[in-house]
């Protein structure tokens, strides 16, 4: 039987189809920039988007279920062969899966006047196919440890279907059950997968730097308590996002995950941006929970939407950008070290996150801050496409 490396070397077509992260990470970054470039004029009323969704719902959907679904696909198609020992999807089957994702983006954007069921089916085709592939690999490889990842991916896909159903009914889907359930699934993926890779990458790097404190090994009893508390808080938030009883649960989950993050020795990684950005991305998970809890207790402090963006743009946006940069460097044969360009991407996205949060704190300045946030977002993800795209388009250099 051929190995993963042999399967990739045997592919003689376009290099971008030689590994799952290549088309999906590049496509995700380009779409993140393009969708934001469309959202800014739509927000100001200068552009009427040709979609069935209202503008805010389209914006929320295309970040969570558009951009993020591509990042998830790129990550899993790259990681699953290592988890299960099964062969990766390469070549035209990979290209076909990517085309399904592109079709979903076009179908949702150009959905005005189209049947809602047809639009939903086009959009769901890629995540359903990805879920089926992951299920097959886990079952064949008997990799039962990662059934939790399959479960979260399934919930994420079902949440997208709920979002379409809510939008078809005329509901404001940007604040519906589908969006909250999808975001909840995404946050649990960050908590579970991030809880594996962040301390692991940190330990490997610190072990080469000399003696000192190392991260606590992942999935100790404390980690399981923190994960279960977060899961309970997210379920409650999905069901009743404004309930007073939810606030203590959110605050408890946030506090536990702050402690969990502190156990990973992130303070010792300041010399390497590829590492501290992972810790910072994870930090937005507990910060978002705490901010939402506070917004329930003190509604006038800042809007729940601004607090929720700490999860959306902060935890999801920053963590995915961190993973995409690191994985691309590693899998294209480059040194695992962030250059000035990569650091600029991180700072650009941080600017976008902080500007969006400031818009909630200073409503009078919100229009300008929204535009600043959008432009910084475009610079971060458009910059990723320009900086990392060429490496994804060419074959890995053998050293």
C-alpha cells in the first residue's frame, strides 16, 4: 500500500491539489477578504447584495459557514491521514470537493430569486461530503478517539441547515439558533483541537530553548472539567442567549479556560509569533464567554453582538489564521518561523478585532470603526493569500 507521501508525489497535476490544506486555506483567505469587501458597501447601503439573505445574515453566514467550513476542510483533510493512517484525498477528488465549496459560496451570494431548498442543498454539499469522508476514515482506521471531532463537524453541518431554514422562514438568521449552534460547535472544536495542538507545539519549541516551565500535558482532569463547563454554557447560550441564569455559567467557563490557557506556558513563547498567536487566539475563547456573561449582567456596557465578535473574529478568526500560517509553512517545507509579513498579518487581524469591539463601546463612532475593522480584516486575509498563496501553488521543495 502506498503511503501519504507517495500518494502526494504520484500526483502530477496542479500542485495546489496535492494536499487538502492548499486549495481550502487559500480559498478561505481569498473569500474572507472578498466577502468583507462586499460587506462594507452593503453595510453602508451602497451595494444591494443579490442574495436571499438579509445583508447581516449573509455576512454572518459567509464567515461562519463559508470561510470557516473551508478552513475546517483544509485542516481535517491534512490532519486525518496522520490521525488514522489512511491515504489522503489528492488530485481531482480534492478538486471536486473544493468546487463544491466554491459552488456553495456562489449559490448563497447569487440566491435572490432561487428556491431556498436548492440554495441550501448546494451550500451543504461540501460539508456533508466532508463529514462522510471523515466518518469513513475514522471507522476504517478505528480511530475512535476522534469521534468527537466527527460529532462536532456533524453538529456544525446541521447548524448550517438550520440557518438556511430560519432564513427561508423570514427569520433574522444572524441571531438565530443555527448561527449560535454553529458558533458553539466551532468553539468546541477550538477548545478540543486547540487543547491538543497549542500545548504540544509549545512544549516541542520550549524543549529546544533550554530548561524552564513546560506546558501541562493536555486532557488532564482539569481540562475535562473546563470542557464540560464550556459545553454546558454553550448549550445554555444556544437555547436562551439572554437568560440571567446563563451569565454565571459563562463566567465560570471563561474563568476555567483562562486557567487552562495559563497552564500552557504561553508567557515563555513571546520570542516566536507562530506560538504566541496560538495562545492569543485561544485567549479570545474565555474572553468572549466572560464578555457575554458581563453583557447579561450589565446590558448597557456593550452590546451582546460586540461581545459575540470576540468569539467570531477573535477566537475563530485569529485561531484559524494562526493554524493556517503554521500549517502552510510546515507542509510546504519552509522554516517554522514567522517573518515580518506574517507578523503584519497577525497585527492586522488584531486591529480588526479591537476596532469591532470598540464599535460596541463607542456607538457614536461605530460607522468609522466598522469600516476600519473591515479594512484591517481585508488586509490580514488578503495579505495571507498574497504571502502564502505562491507556496501553495508550487510543489514542496525537497531538502
